[in-house]
C-alpha cells in the first residue's frame, strides 16, 4: 500500500496558549493539595500524578511527608501499583519477617515471584530503602536496559549495584547526587521515590521508539549545527506527549494539530503536567524513515523554521508505525 506523505506545522506561543486555555473543554489533571507540599515544591508534579493514579497516597492528617524515608515494604506496594501487577494466587515467599496479614505482603509476594526481590530468609520490610536498592528494584521491575560511560567514585565496578546504577543513569532517571557521587547507601525519601517512579513510567512510555527518536534528534541537531544553533535536548515528558499525539492520530484516523481527544499541543502539554513557556509542533505522515521525514520537514519553510528556531531548547519525538501508515510528531518547547 502506498501512503500519501503529508506535513503540517504549528507554533503556539504562551500568550495564545493562555487565551485558548479558557475555551478548552479538556479537564486538567487533578491536583491534590497537601499542606506540606508548597506550590513551588520541586516534586509536586510527580507526587500529584502518582497520587492521581493511586500509586502512592498521603496521610490522614492531610500531609504527604515528602522527606520521610521510604521503607522496603512501602516500596514494594508503590512499585506493584505502578506496574499494575497481579497479586492473585502468588506463592508465599516465606520471609520470616513478613506476615501474610501485612498490608504489603501481596505485593512483596508478587514481586518476589517476578524476580524483582531476591528470595532470602528475611525481607527487612521496615528497613529504609537505599539508593542502590532503589536502582536495582527499578531496573528489575521495569526491565530497563542501557549502559553509561558516566562513573561515580562511590560505585566502583565491583559494587553489587554497579550495573543497575549505570542503567538508571543511561535512561535519564537519575544523574547522581553530585557529578561524581551516587550515594548508594543514602536513603530514598517519599518525594524522591515519586520522582524516580514518574521518570521511569515516562521512559517506559516511549522506550520502544527511542532508537528512531534518537535518530531524528541526531538529524535535527545536525541541521541546527549547520546554522550554528545550539542542539536540542530530548525531554522524556514531552516525548511521552508527542507519542500519545502520534498514537491518537493513528487510532482516530485524523491528521491535524488539533486532537479531538486532547486539543492542541499546548493543551496536551498542560494536561499532562509539562512545564513550558512556548511550544511548536511539527507533524508528518507517510514517511518511512527518520532521514525521509527530517528531509521533508527541512524542505518545508514552516517546519524548517520550527527545527532551527533559536528559542527552542528541548524536544519530544513520537512515531507510530502500522497498517495505516507512519505518523510522526515533533514537539519543541522552551522553558
């Protein structure tokens, strides 16, 4: 089947975004108010999203306790809910310190059977979660892959969590506590864990198309380099939204900047909790490769302008391929 190649370009600046937001029929993501999470708290967005998805919750006194250390039992519940893992008919792992009446038991049993937690005599459910344990758990639970050239002086190659830490860094979930340290024995707070899980879910949402997205990014930055414009950085949150938009076009048989489901790019980013000052969007359909779509975009004045815009700093790339054809989306943002 021969697919028709199409292009469309769109730019939405903040002033227009604000005027259009008032007419949007799309509901905003529910915001949960905790009295100990101020409006400018660094992990507020991540906490709110995980609370809205019932992956984590606050306390009866209206607080979230963001600086409270995570226990291993709490981590099991959080990871299990993030994975939406089945907890039915799981064999008892027979940890001597985890009763079947423990509220975390179903998740501990399920994750142990899946190989996320190692079988041992004790689970240490009330022990605080360390950063090295966090790395191992996330890599095993979400089947993360990747290696990094970055090294930390406190995580040598013979450290038991070395490969997990390297993988976590390679996929952008953490970059360490400093440029040279990871603090593997440091404890993980509730706010930090919310951020780590949110980043992992964002990565998982686009991981299958990352090789193609990275190829597009490489080609785009090569074009920017030709005109001495700084390279764009791949933003995983924006990439998730771009992928959702590409999938939405494919599923609902349309090719337009306005999604009947989510509205315009500005509305989509706002709905999914992405911070930005302005956004531009390129879309295309019918091209069969990254080189082909970038060439077509560069041969179109509007798309070329978006790609080479000095004001853009980050990008998200989405692509869906199937019997209906191939749909491509680029979302450029400035923060």
